[in-house]
């Protein structure tokens, strides 16, 4: 039986019938909903500590799948991809939290999309799709509205996170499209375990205050579930049925989502320019040709 058939057999009927875009929207919402709550924890826990708690909390939930039980069934190349994804997740989440500790969530979200723009541009071929990409990119530019004065480190971190996010898309799409006897969720769980170990040296000491406060610890685990478990699993379901270029273009919704959630949760009120940016992004995604 082919790996595609195996993956299809393991997919619950309800998930298989639902359009992949539904799972993408769920991922987009939780992608920034969790971090918006994480910002509220910064007063008690340093950003790197919150990042490690997010990763470790997600790894703990994924451990319920016991992803390591089928690890021996993978080829050396597949194990290398999981290792690379785990290291990418560790670096990406840590740098992301350091960035949002210095810049508005919407700005970091807009910069984060620049990597997917390059991926989408590489994969899109029709004039209409390229026009949709240009419209979405214009919206991201309007949302970014960068002001470098006084925040050079914040922007350096945001652009580093952008590069790592693009790498996450590439590696995540590989484990989604090549899932055979070992499901993509099992592979993702193994990668998250790698991330928890990799981020331990830089985040554990900052995370210690959470272990003396049950509410803080539960909140941090909740951030892990909403920031990593829900969106990453939804990403895998969407990536399995969407091309890498299409998935990357849909990510144009992320900076718009970041601005909306930043307003609702963190009271970061968007300007008129940012509202126009959101409209352009949504318009660009809406005019894209379907697959």
C-alpha cells in the first residue's frame, strides 16, 4: 500500500470530508491567540522561559501519542528531517517570543510572512495567482509599517523568526506529504520532543518561577496547547492536502490575524493603515485560484 493510501486510511472521515482551508483558519487563529496570552505572562516569566514552557507543554501533550514508538520504522533521512524540524521549532519559538516582547504582535506577524511570500512566489505560476500574491504582499507591507529607530534588536529577531518560519513550512510540508506507516502527527510529536530538549539550556532557568506557582504553570501549558498543539496539528492536516505554494499564500492571513488578536486580547489598536493592510491581505487570498 502506498504512503498516500496509508495516510488516507488513518484520516478520520470527518477530517477527510472537511475542506483543508477550515483547518488552516483554525491554525491561523491559534497561531497568535496563544502568543497573545504568552505576552501577558512576561511580567512573571522571561520570554525564553515562556517559550520553553510552551514547547515543553506541547511536547508533553504530544507524548500521549507516544511518537517515539514508531521511530525505528523511519529511514535515516526521515529521522534527519524530524531532527531538523525539532531544532527549527526550538529556535523559532524562542526567537519569536523575544521579538514579541519588543515589538507589537501585528508587526512581528507581518514580518513573519515575508518568508512565505518567497515560497508562494516560487510555486505560483498563473497571472491571477501572482496578482493575488502581489495584493497580499501589499497588505503585509501596509501592516508592517516598520520604524527601526530604537528597536533594532526587535526587528533583527523578527526577521530571524521569519527565516525560521519559512524553514518550518518546508520541513512541515515534507513530513505531512511523506507520512506513511508513521503518521505526520507522530512525526510532529517526535520533533516537538526534540525541540523541548534543544531549548532546555536556554529556557529552563527562566521558566523556574512557573514551577512555584500552579496558576502560572497551568497558564504556560495552556499557551503550549493553543500555540503549538492545535495549530501545528491543523497545519499538518492542511499541508497534507494543499501544495506548499498554496499553503504559503494562505499564510498571508497570519499578519491580519495577528493584528485582530492583538487588538482583542492585548488592546493594541490598529491604525487606519493597518486596517487597509488587513483588507488587502484578505482580498489577495480571496482572489487566488483554487486547486
